[in-house]
């Protein structure tokens, strides 16, 4: 259980995190979503007790990380954004050190190390010096160290950054299996990751929580603004005007006289009417499709008003392609 | 405590794997070997015979202080600065270990390594013992001085390394703090009033080492070294707790 209340962090005049509040329940996977520079990492650093907040409060398993640091930190496993490890140590030595830091000894520590080596697919590099490992392996060693002591709460800051697609799938699989057993807060700017893994999403922009809910509920509340695309076989000069008159259509954007994009009024689905219109007018329909607002649309809309292009540019191109799938 | 011990052993391992530690060790042995050779030559030279106090020369000479002023920054500069530069500090400070425990572990590992560096010089006394009876009391007292003055110097280094992410800046800060700390005693000759004279004399590190090399273990000296060490380590742990970075 993580409770965040009015958490604020200022650096001089700049407010990196501005009074955010949310909670992660036991056994829940919550994704913290936001463009680069939104304050995700600063928020996570305060939640894990690395950075003292300017004001506000964080409680993990009911304990304050700054009032009861040693005991409260035992409950938290943390994978920082930049996974930093001691380059001169071997993987197994590093994990042994982390186990001792967490107060584990003897057989319990050895068993735990064996388990995380297997879980994180790093058995093959256990004897290797960390400085010689690739980024993907280092990321997994960091994750292994974070889950070593079986913390009740796991905080992962961009856990799949810098991994190749195969590793991303493996790590996501691991996160999913971890999620059932413990409370998990995950920060990312990769949208499909959120849809795949998270029970709930907190969208952060410029240090504030701009939306919160399950991926479904977020999508539902924005579905009203679905877009219908329509393509005709032959060009019709009068089509734009007729389409705009159909009930439920809020606006028509014409690309020439054959292709149209219709913005729908909230809650309405004008596809049936559009089909009838086409039949009446003897238009040959090549395409009639409704595109539901994807999490990406919501994300871009919520984080785009003034800061504009910067926020939109932060969405990974590959991710954008996947999330923006046309439905129906 | 397990966390402290784990961190000390990790740090010691890092020392033994870093080239810098070997360079420092080589430097220390080179200079001390030279000083020892000089002392033996002087003792064998009828012109100097009996004129020099071997222990005073070895433990309170120009070379002793020069080496110490470089060894302490070199050993301490990596301790916390490197963790901040590489980012491993984030892991360390979110682990169940307090800032004070981190500072103490770092300091103790540096101190143990420092003591280890001095260990080979004991053979000099053993070599002398082979040819002539050695008065072990003053030798032991001198090594006690080496350890407590070293603790003081290293604690200044730990404070400096807690203040910056650059090892070079940490070494420079250490050096800049050690120079006045070391030179306080020289002010004694510059003042006439009784009280300041006494104060400077009390704070004079060369005076302390002089006493130790004569076999005098003065509790006031030890109290000064240890309380100053604790003071600098306390400042270091406050600096670390303040997290005034980024």
C-alpha cells in the first residue's frame, strides 16, 4: 500500500512535482504515465525516500519513509531510472551485498539470490563483472536486486527502457507475475506497457495529476469524442455538407471529396445513419470505421494544451503506432 | 550493524580492485623506504651518530606530513563522490541503512585500508631489532598517532566527498581543509600572548606526533583527534541527509 498526499517538490522557483495525491492498493499495479520531464522520476524518488519532499507526505505500508527510514525501506524494492551498479563487482557478489544490506543472511540469502537469478534470466552472467554487462543485463540485475528481499511494495522507474524487444517481453512477463503478489508502482512513457500491465493509470503532466483511472474507464470517459472515417469510391462534391447534417456528427474534416473524418458528438455513434445516407445517395462505401480514443489520444490531449509539441513528441513513435490501432 | 559491516567489506574490496589504491600504497612505501634508508645511513654515519631521533624523523618529518596530506585526500575522494556520480547512491540511500551508517562504513573502510598501508613499515622496526634492541613503547605510541591523525585526516576527506559528485573537487576540498588544520601549530610562534599560544600548541598536529614518537601518549591529543574525527563525520552525515543535489 502506497499513500501519496499533496506531495510537492520545488527546486528554487521551479515546481517539479505540484501537490500530487494518489494511492496504490495492496496487490495492485499502478502505472504512472507522463511525458519526459513531467515529474515522474522526482515523484518516485520521494516515494522511495531518496528525495525529501518540500511538503506533503508519503506512507508505505502505513509507515513514513522519513520518520522511520530503516524499517519502512525494508518494505520497498526500487529500480531507479538509471540503473547504477558497482562496475567492479560480480553479479553474484552484488546481489550478496544487497542481501546483506537488507538484513538477509546465510541460507535465506543464498536461496533468494538463486531465485532472482532465475526469475530475471541472469543465471548465465552470475559470475560476470558488472562493468562488462550490456545495458539489458544491467537492467535485469537491477531488477533482481530490487525484488531480492521480497518487498511488499515495488517501485519501478521506466523498467523496460533500453531493452531489446525480446527482453522487453521477458521483463513485462516478470512484472506481471510479480504484480499479483505485491503492490507495484510503475513509471513509463510507453503506452502499450500501461495497457498491458496496469490495473490503474495516473497521468502526470507538469508536476500535476491530470487524470486517474483504469485504462478502460479512461477510454470510456473519452470515447464520446470518437472519430469516424469514411471513404467513398467516387468523389461527391455534396458529400461534406450532407455528412455534417447527420445526427451525432459534430464536425467534418474533408480530405478531398472522397475521404472524410467525422468528429462525433459525445456518446453518439452515427455509423448506422451514415450507412443509410450512403445507400440513399447510392454512394459506394469503401470504408466506414470508428476509431475509439486510445489511451494515447487521451494522453496526448491531456498533456498537450500549452506545452504542446514537446509532450506529443515524448511519446515513443513505435509505441504510438501500436496504441493508435484502428478498431472496428 | 550487518548493513554497516557489509558496506565496509564492499568498500574494502573496491579499494583492493582500484589502481589508485595501489598507486597510493606504492607512493607511501617509496617515501617511507627512502626515509628509513636515510635514517639508517645517518645512524651509521659517525658525523651524525646519535644526533637524530629516528622515530621523530620517521613520524614527524617533512616527508611524513607531505605524504599524509596527499594520501588522505586520495583515499577518501572516491568514497561518496563516486556513488553520486554513477548514481549508485540512489540504491544505497533507499536501502535500510541510515546516512550516519553509510558515512561510518565509508570512513572505517578508508581507515582500515590506511592502516593496511602502514603495516609493511613495521618491518623497518623489525629490521632494526635484528641489529639493535628497539624500544617498542615509543614505536607503538607512534603508530597510535599515525592511526588517530590518519582518522582525523580521513574524516575531513569523508566530509569533502559527501559535498560533491566530483572526486577531483573532493580531493581539493580535503587538501584545502587539511592545510590549515595541519598548520595551526605553526601560528604558535607568531603570537606572544599566553592563551592563544597554548591553544595553538594544543592544536598542533606536529607537536602531537613529536610527543607520540617520544613514547608519550597524551590523552588530550587523542581526545582532540577523536573528537575532531567525530565532528567531521557528523557534518558528513548531515550533508548526506540534506540531499542538496539535483
